[in-house]
């Protein structure tokens, strides 16, 4: 899908629209294994760059390194998928999902770890409050909006990496061969290990 020689700023990209804790790290690693340059999260500076581009009325990737082919866990990109769809024609979109209760549990553990890290002087971010009801509403709103927008389209894939869905659907969407390497599963958590 992506031609490495194509450096046009408006060229098609691959956008993961899943919220954090839905396998976005694994998705990013998979993109790299497929030969795509993938930007995963990138921190507050990436978020600010996307928000600045939107405020200026420019394409959302305008202030980011144009070499990237795939993007995941960048919330303002996931939230403004309709703009991405218009600004980057021919792109592919993947909504990573997982059972909502598992997602909430993963987020809760993430916040609890952030609190421990903050108390140890190792974290200065703001993701420090567990809000299960708010998160559930956020999930339902986001997933419904994405599903409605992309309903029936061949450039869209909904994928639950946590249930073993892997190379087949992604490679079919991107029209690339399935690699010999196993599908990456990053940040995997077992209920039998400490959080």
C-alpha cells in the first residue's frame, strides 16, 4: 500500500484508531515488521503538534515527521478520523478493540502504575485518576462513531489483537504478503502475574 519512495505529505497512510490499551503497541510493531515507519504515541509533543495543525486548519500530520507511514495511540488523530479520511485519500484505517471490561482493567492498572511511579518521582504525567464510568462512556462513543463512519468500507478493519487476530486481516487490508515472523504482542499482561 505504501511506496517507500513516495514522500508526498498527503500520501495514503495507515491509521490505528483504537484507544490506548487496545493493542496499539502491538499494531505499531506489526507495521514496522511490514516495512512501514510507524509512530506510536510520541508523547505530549506529538499531541500538541496534531492539535496545533487542527487549530491552524492544516492537515493533521503537518507538524509531524513526514516520513511516517503509520500512526497509533495518538488520541487527536483517533478522535479526528473524519479529517484524516478527507486529508489523506487512499489511507487505511484500523480500529483496534478488545472486550471493554478488559480494556477498563488495563487502563486501571496503567493508572495505578503511574501513581506508583509518580510517588517514586518517576512520572510527571496527568493520567492518574481511575474513572471507569467515564472510560466506558468514552469507549462506547468512540467505537460507535468509528463504526458508523466506516460502515461497509473496504479501507477499514476492526481488529481484536487480544483474541489472536493478527497478520491475515491486516495484510489483506494493506494488500501485502503475510510475513514469516510471528505477530508481535507487546505489553502482554497475564492475570496470573502482578500488575
